[in-house]
C-alpha cells in the first residue's frame, strides 16, 4: 500500500483482507505521508477553505497510528520507519504473514 493508507475509509478492513491474501511468509508494506505544513498566502487559504471539493484523505495517520490500527492482525511487524527531522515525509511499516 504505497501512499494510499490515508485515502482508505476503513484501513483495518482493507489491511485484514490484504493479510488474508498473503501467502505464508508473504509481506505487506504500508507507506504514506505524514501531515506537514503548507506554505500558502491568504488568497490560497480562502479558496481552499471555501471549496466544496471532497476531501482526498480520510486520515493523516503516522506510522504509530497505522500500527495501532493493524494491531491484532495475523501479521508480525518486521520494519518501521518514522518521519523524523532529516528524513523524508514518508513513514513505512512492513509486516510478514506467519508460517513462512
């Protein structure tokens, strides 16, 4: 799931289905952006805040938020990369399905 986690209405349901589809020993990788500040002027802010456009993101989860949602699934975490100063705005979680 590359840069799609925050677009999911029901991320646990989607991740559970993905986990079931994995072969034993298969991996699930989840990567998305952390929320970060935007530089915009007052006109941009007014236009954005008065828009009737639907939101593209349903959440702005961090790796820790996503990990809490995934807790209890039949997956073992094998990697976690958080957003920190000097890194990218992308966080990463990687899981392995048991049995392999």
